[in-house]
C-alpha cells in the first residue's frame, strides 16, 4: 500500500477548537433563551398591570359619571354618592379599593396614585405618567348652564 504525503484525520488542536466553538455557541444560545423567557414573563406582568388599572378606572369613571355628590377626604380617599348609596374609593400603596355596602373590589395600580376633585371632575394623578380626568355629568351640565 502506498501512503500519501500529508496527514489523515484531525489534529488534537483542531478537535479542541471545534469543541470550544460549540461550547461558546451553546452558552450564547442558553443566555438568549433565558433572556427571551424573562422578557415574555415581564411583558405578561405589564399587560396584567395595564388591564387591572384600566378595569379600576372604568369602574371609577362609571361611579363619577352618575354621582350626585363627591367628596375627597385626602389624596387617597374619595367618597361618591350614587342614588341612595355611598361608594368609597381608597388608595393604599399599589392597591385601589372600591367599597359599596358589603362588596369590596380591589385592583393593582401604580404606586403613588392620588385622587382629587377639581370642579366637575375627579382627577386621578399617576406619578411620572400624568393625569386622568373623569367628569361628572350632573356637575358638568350645571357648569355649562351658567
């Protein structure tokens, strides 16, 4: 048998380089997968927070719109009289609650939420994000009729 000049097969260094490259690619792929999973987890938390805030504001908007009278004790408590019952809204940290008789509803909201009354409107102030004005139809019409 005749032998060719040159080597057959792989050198040990070539095999080590291939293994190192595979390890680096595996490490990068693992980090990318981990980051993708974390991002989707945080995104779902953000969507839940937005849905909770929107649900709370829809309930507050409905109460304010039909209110006969409104009073704010401080920046965290709001009293609304609708028909013959009083509804109390209270902000406590990252939670807002609505008490109507024996029924208490709770939602998660951004921290530092403040409730104030400005003429015919309830102003919901969200720190670093802005204001939301919820109008009362009775007071708004009375103001427009002047």
